[in-house]
C-alpha cells in the first residue's frame, strides 16, 4: 500500500475497547466525509488476542486499514509513538478505541487546523456526575497552577495535529495525556475544539487511590518539563538557597544566644535542625549545578525552538552591460 495519504488515523487499542467493527464503521463514515485521503492504523498493546482477531477481519475487508501489534504491554504513550512511526500522512489524527465522541464531530478539528498546529477535542456538553466533574476540574486547575496553561478535557483522545509536532516531541511514560502542554512549550499553537460526547461514553469501574497519586506525580513531572528542563539551577538553586538561608538564620540565632546570653548549645534540637538545613541546602544547590553541567554538555544536540515560518525574497541579479568604450 504505497498510495499517498494526507491523513493518518492512529487508534491505540488498550484495555478499554468497544465493538471495534461498529466503531470503525462510524469513524469511516466521518473520515470519508472529510474528503482527505487517509489511512487507519490500529496499534494493539501487548496481548489483545480478541481485539487483534477482530481487527484482522476489518483489515481484510478494507485496504486502508493496517494493524500494529506490540510484543508486550507498554502503555498508551508507547502505543501512540509506534503508530506515529508508521503514519505516512502530513496530518495525524488520534482516536480512542471506544465510544468517546460522536464521529461526525471529528470534522470540527479539521476546520480548526488552519489556525493552529494541534487541535484537541473537548467533550461538550459533558455528561457525568458531580464527583467526576469535581475530579476533572481539580486535575485541570492543578495543571494550570503548575504549568500556567488552561485546558478543560485532556482526557479526550481525539486530537488532530501536523506531523512536524511528532518530530519535535517524544512521548514516554504517561506523557500522552500532556501532549498539548508539551507541544505548547515547544512553540506550537494548540486549540481546544468542542466535540459532541457520545452517549456511550461511560467510565466502567473506579479509579484506585494509586491512580490519583500517579496523576499527581505526572503533573509534577510536566511542571519540571515545562519550567525547568533547560534551567535546573533556577529550581534547585532557589530551593537550596532558601534551605541554606533558613539554616543559617537558625544557627546564627543560636550562636548569638550563646555568646551574648550564655545559653548552652547542648541538648538543643534547633542546632541539629539548623545544621541539617545548611547541609541540605548546599546539596540541593549542587544538584542544580550538576543538572546545568549536563544540560551544557548536551546543549549542542538540544533544540530549544520551533520555526513557524521562513520568508525570503530572491532578487535576480541583472547582468549590467557596460558601454563599449572606443
């Protein structure tokens, strides 16, 4: 299948799936209505025997469908990266392997892409109970507090973007959820687009406490990636300086009390606390210096910018003919 395609559709097949044949039929109708030549790449994470068998039947009846099956469970970020590697289109669309949005809403993202590099779906109006709404708002509020960026539905798997973004951003861990944040940090234009939520979009089960902790740690990770990836000394230096300053104040206070008021230093926990703060501050500051040395060492291979456009005018050099002096 060497036909040129304009749009590559990547569908990660993970633990949560619906009837894939029915789902793809809905997606296919919406993709045909868009009017772009396209391919669909299903990426199966690990086992997925039943899903893989079902997908093989879909691919046998449609030459626009291909399947990538990973050797073991790697997680959604790796699954998406594998799909991006196989994609041939200049535009990439990610869709969930379950009913999350109404397929006809996908065209809303295509219409928006002229004004941005990455269009992300926002399910609206949004169904769900009060607890789910509170959990969702808390997640996005904390993300905005730490990263400075406002989003409303990073859990939506419908995203359309230009291929150049995948050339600049490498997904790992659970960073797929924060793909728009990382793209924005790199200088790409990101825009949320309202899409109609599917009435079948229901979360089956409950999040365990461990999942909430993982999301919190992911947000902290993004905080460092967005703010201090290339300037580690700004964070570690600030924290280390504050700890050292606090320790110095405690120790200096104890020394003044000893010298001027004759107060003994023995058996005073404050002396131990001040000393520990001083040492801890120096160590944290040293971590920042080591980070700066690492960044400096690899600075030649690190790209900190994204070119939006290059404009140049070629001037034709006229061959001036001088007079034939006699």
